[in-house]
């Protein structure tokens, strides 16, 4: 595998090389050049930045926007194509074809299409070329997960976790960008020059390229340290070096906003979206304060996971109080404790289903829990009162419930 030159931005490509790296036919590069969308130097070569321009033009072509419409968009200022490459680093040189890359991985090469698909990327054809940096990253990713477990499903699941996480960040970021008219076309309509119109996009790309690795490292450090501490505590207790922690089951909580549908109809979708964002902020803060985490948002509610039922109840009380203080619709909630299956950052099992059903059964402004938590909650100074027995959907037996006194 060849090493990329230090200054990738200085690379020049022949028309055929540009076509190969952009994944288009050579005559399409000629067509764009003739139309004036891209330019050649006096020797007939293209700058490596043109790879991004050609890829964008081809994406537009696939969407039904031909060369004439492309040039109209460029000349009218709707598409500042000169600024497009500055939103990403210049593509690195190509290393080899996708087929050759797969073959170089031996038996693991058969997994490559599935890994790309799990990343959320289009599966390259065998004759397309792969850049040196892409090959190095994907090869290292597959190698480290093979060390963890060589089963094919493991690396594909890992790729899906990464792909879905990045896609969610990307979609939410660009949705926010468009909401406040930060995209170049929207800014251009306000009379800004092409350079000023594209400035936020250029700078956002540079910021995100540095932010995401930093943020990932910080979160990874926090989580790894937390798990190391738990592991050492457990082993120290086994060796008699410290008192063992009382074994407790994890707890799942569901918190839903009462009357959310009516609220949405009354105030409109825009305000409902603001409400959902506020609920996420409050949920994250309440979970962090009590060593829990938000598993996922559910539109009008949230699912949380805690290390113990006491932490769960305290966290939910804090969240419900914060919801009231923020002027959001009153919440109702349910907590259940027991074994859970954790898979790819989500949680499954009977305990999850039970907590969801209890939350659905709870009246507005009430937090209900299973009656088996009475002793643990009372010992922690949390007041409870009997809430009767309930027949919950999907649960075979009636469930004895307690109402937590807030």
C-alpha cells in the first residue's frame, strides 16, 4: 500500500484518473469540462479537488439535473461549486480497487460488502478504487474487532453501531443547519457573496472533523474508566480487600408526557419539536445526576436505564420535577427492576416491557413501580403507597404496584 503525499491538495490528475477516483465514465468528465463546471490546466490535468465537484455533479445528474441545469445553478449562484471541496479535506490518492482490497483481507474479505452496508455506505463495485486513508481505516477497524471476536456478525454489528451513530449526528446537524438557514443557497438568497454564503458550511466541516474525534475520546474515556472501576471493585471484593457491594439488579424507567397528542394539535409541530428537544435535555441531566443514561427518545417520552431501582426512582423524580418546572405537559412514569439484555446500546427483555406497561398505566403526574421494590425504596427514604394490582397488556399475571410519593 503506497503512502499518500504529504500535500494531498497539490495532486494533479489526468482526466482518466479523475474519472476513476470520482467513479464516473471518462466522457462525463469531458462533458463537465466542456460545460465549464470544472477546468483543466495548461497540460490538460485536473486538480484533485475536482473529485468532489465531479461526484456532486454526478449525484445531481442521477437526480435528473443535467449539464445545462447544473451550469445554470452555478452561474446563478445557487450552487457555489468552487466552494464545495473546501468543505472536506482533499481526497487522498487511490490505493487499489475494492476487489483487490477485499482479496488482500483473505477470508475476511467476504465481509467487506456487509461492513460497508452496515456503515450506511453504498457498497462499492469490485472495480471501483479505494483511497489509501479509507483502506487503512477500514482494515484497522476490521482487525481490531477480529481480535475481540472473529465471528463475522461481531464486526458487522460494530460497523452498524458506528454508522448509525454518525448518520444520526450528521442528519440532526444538517437539519439544525437548515432550520436556521445556514446552508449556502439559503444564505445566498439573503444577498451574501458566494464566499460568505458558504463560510458556515466550510467552517462547520472543519470544526466537526476535530470535534467528533475529541468528543468520542472524552465519552470513551468516561465509559472505559467507569467500567474499569466497576471491574476492579468486583475483583477487590472477591479477594476480600474491600466490602462487596450488595448485588442489585439494573432498573428501567419510562417517562411519558401526558396529553402530548393534544398538545401537538394545539401548539403545532414546530413547538412540539422544541418540546422534544427540551425533554431530551432534561432527561440527560437527570440521568447523569443519578448514574443513569438515556437509552432512547420516544417522541412523547424517554426510556432510561439505571444501575439500581433506587437510582432509577430518584432520577425519575428529578426528571418529573424538572418537567413541571419547565412548564412541559405533566409526565407519568413507570420503573421496573430485573435482568435485561444489553445489545448495541439498546436494552431488551421482560423488565423493559414491564416498565413500559407500568408507565402507560400510570395516571398523569404519578410514578408507579413494582411492589417488590418496597423494601429497597423505603430503606433509601423514598416514600411509597399501595397502588393496587393491575392487569397489564403483554404481562400474564396481575402486577402489584406502588405509587412513589414525590
